[in-house]
């Protein structure tokens, strides 16, 4: 695994693809490769694109790639797709929409399956960002799966978060009230030629005005609400996305100029530490309990009301903490 990390550092695309696949599949000792590359990370601008299903995130991402490539910037894309119920892999819908960039060496698109993760992103996203970063991608776009109102985990990974809304979907303001409003650095009203776009624009602007001083938003940043024309009018659509690209760059520069980028980095690092702790502590315990049949027995006991999940959790935590302490004492003696 250490050698795999060195190959990624050398710019080996195949090694990068293999490493992301291993991370997604949670192959044993893959973290060693991340340890190898970690010191070289932190150079890319990470852009999160989120919103409800059908908002046009993939089409927007595809055109945003083109907008950045026209400036000579390299782009990495992590597109989180729904999980196949048969293989556990990504259904690859987003990569199909981005085929025009398939032969471009300055673009690396990778699909990740949610694998049951909540919040619209995969557990492997954080590590995948590191891989794209050390490959030298100037901009890394993370497109979430589109799970609706709870799709807010992207804020733990991106410097700039774009929330995409579409008129006429019936749940626009509900989405704004349910968390997406709290994480947006930029709002995009996509398919703005549709009926109701003007009304949605006004409602979104009103919400922005009401929430100017809310916690979690960079102080001083005026959240823009951008209208993006229909993809059926390619010239207007491209112009709208170029304006979005420029606003993304303006936001990142705002973070840098006001010494706010460190806050985003600390939040991202905290989330990565929590995920690493889960992988190092909880995953081995859960795997052992599944293999031994203990998990099944615990479920049976709960169903019979002989115990409850909280009592069982306390018992397991106490047992493993004692075992860990005993091992440490033996190792030191």
C-alpha cells in the first residue's frame, strides 16, 4: 500500500483509480497509502455541488469543467452516485453525462457509491479528495448524490458550497428551511427559463437577507443567487456557468483575503479525524461482532425486549475498552 501511495504521488492515474477503489471497498491497510500522500495535500480548491434530485447538478458540473478547462485549469470530479443494490457500486449516471471530457488528460472523473452513507456523500469522499489533490488538480468538484433535505455533509469537505435549486419541483422553500440554506456559499437557480423561476429567485433572496448573520456563514460574504439558463440554449447556458465559475473564484479569494480558509480546513480536518477514528475503532468491532454471530444474537435479544440498544452499546464499549487497556499494559510490560 505504501508503494501505491508513492505511485499516486508520481502522478500515476491508474494507481490513483485503484487507490480510490480500494478506499471505497475499505480494503485492509489502504490507509497506509493515504498516510504516504497526506503531507502533499491541501493545495486544491474543493467545490461542493449539492441539491435535490433532478436539479441538474451533473449537467451543471459538466459545463463547469468546460469553463475551468477554458482557463487552462485542471479538474478532478468525485461524483457520488446511488448504490447498485446488486454490486454495491455506483450506477455511473454522472459519468455518462461527462463523457465529452473522457479523453482530456486535464480532467479526472470518478464515481463513488453512497454505500449507505447519509448526507449525500460517500465515506470515501474525503480520501478521494486527497488523491485528486496530490494528482495536482487545481479544482476538485464533489457532486453529491441528490438525497434531498439532509444533504449537508458536503460542508465538511468543500471550501465553496453551491446549492442548486430548480423552479417547479414543489419543495424549494422546504429545502431552504431544512439545512441546505445553512451551508450555501452560492445559490444557483438552474433551468431558469421555467415558469416560477422569478418567484423562486425572490423567495431565495428573501431567505438570504433574513439569514445574513446566521452561524456557519463566512461573515462579510454576500451570498449570491445566480440564474442559469436552460441547457437547450448552449450559448446562454455556457455564459451563465462562466459567471458561476467567476463567483466561485471570488468566494475562494474572499476566504483567503479574510483569513477564513483556515476555518474551513479545520472543519474538514475534524471530520476526517472522526472518520479515521470510526475506521480504526468501530469498524473492526462491528466486523468481529458480525463474524462471530454476536450481532445477530444482540438483535434477537432486542426484538424479544430482553435488553435495549443503549445497554448493549454500554456493555460492548466497556468490554472493548477494558480489552484495549489490558493489551496496552501487556505491551508495556
